[in-house]
C-alpha cells in the first residue's frame, strides 16, 4: 500500500506520465508539501510528514499554542469566515486597510472590508474616528517605503535538519510581510486594546527578529502601535447613541489626548511609535528556535503527534478563546463558520 493510499481516502492515481502513482488531485509544490485540488481539502495528506511546509511567525505561534490548532489551520487549511472573526481581528483588519489606502496602496478598499467582515456600525465608526484623528493630527510618514514587502528566508542546507525517513537535507523556508519597509529599517503597525504587549521587546522578539533575519540591511524597527478606543456606547431608555455620535465622541477623546492612543506621540515632530534596534535582538537564538520548531513540527506530522492542548482552549490571547474550540469539542466543522483558505499554489 502506498503512502497516498494509506493516508488519503480520496487517492486516485493517474496511471499516466512519468509518475503513474501520482494522485489526480495532486498539485506539485517543488520540495514542499503538495496541495490538494479538492475543494474540501488543503494540503496533500500523502505528503504530510514527508515533505516540509513553509513556516511563518504566525504558524509557529499556532504550533507552540496547540498542535491541533496548527493541524487545523496549516494542514486542513481551515479558517474562520471573515464575518465570524473576533472583534479585535475585524478592527485590526480595517485599520490596516485604511492605513494602506492612505499610504498609497490603491487596490485595497476599506468599504469591501466593512462589507466582507459584516462589521458593526459602532466598530466602523471607531476606525473612522481614529482615521480622522490620524489625518487631523497631521501625522508625518517618511517617504521611500514599500508596502507589504515580502519576508523570505531560506536556510539550506543544514546537516542537522533532515527530511523524516530519507536523511536528505531540506530547506527551512520562513515567509511573511513587512507592513512598511525602507532601505534600512521597517515599520510595523498594530491596533490593540493592550498596546504594552507590542512595546515590550520580550513579547515581540519572535516576529521582529524574524524580519531582521530576512534582510541584513535592516538596522531598526519602528513599532507604530495605536490603542483601541474603549469608550462604551451610551444606552439611554428613550434613544440609543447613534454610530455617528459615538464616533464623534471617540474622535474628541483621541484629539484631547493623542499620546494615550498613538503610543510614543511626539507633538513637535508629529510622529508616533517606539524604535527597536537590530542589536537588541538575539538573532542567532531566534534562528535556532526556528530550526528546532521545524524539527518538532516535522516529527509531530510524521508520528501523528498533533494532539490538542486543553490549557489553551480558553486563552489563545488574553481574554480570547480559540476560534476552533467547538470544532474540536464536537468533532464537526460548520460550513457557516469555517472555510478552506485560499490555496497559495506554486507551479
């Protein structure tokens, strides 16, 4: 019995060409795990545990949080439909889109995000108020940047990293995106109700060190962190506060204390953010960490070690439970809530 037959009930050999045992649903991805053509599947199950998969800061965090979470998102390819995403994710997505549009990425459309994520009117007005304040404070942005520049790292070969069962050296590939990249530094934009977590080098070292590793020319990182407004909607007996009234109240609050919302606000320069330098990060440690986690992921996939971590189910992030808790609890995936993510196909 071939590995394809053993691992996948939908295995259907082509019986033609140079590889007659190749499945008709298989999409080659070079040295990396193949993609399945089936609409209800993401990665080729026959390749799982044999060929490596691409890594990113976020996928590593998934694995460290819960092996089952990693399997659901990175192997099954399941994602939460946009309209069912949590409020912080919706707010962050709209804020990021608004900033990209403001900085010249014309193909993005904030209204499309509002519609696609089915955003609440008060949440839309929250971002609208922040953006009005951003413009009226006349925040200055240095020219010469590239938006969403690719993070692309290939570590190959490393004798200590072997493909499971073959002993052949493999490529450890890490990918991601800079929010705003300059020739010698980069900027990361964040929106958070708890901004301190993005201003502490201990908690940002994994992501930021990864971006330093991707380009030796990067000498510093500026974390532009904005606090999510926490004002409550006024509920009166006779009439609720309208979205526009709520937005105006947030705008006035932001303009009255910009340093509270725009972390590191410099009134004279009209800038905000906190700067971290390359030398502050232990890049060798982060690199070795990736290699170690790569081995652990590969071994867990090869040995069916994608168990769940019950201690993380209700605390993925402070105050936030796992989006896939019900799927794990009941063993069922709702088509209303979840979908197979778009396939990043390489030919």
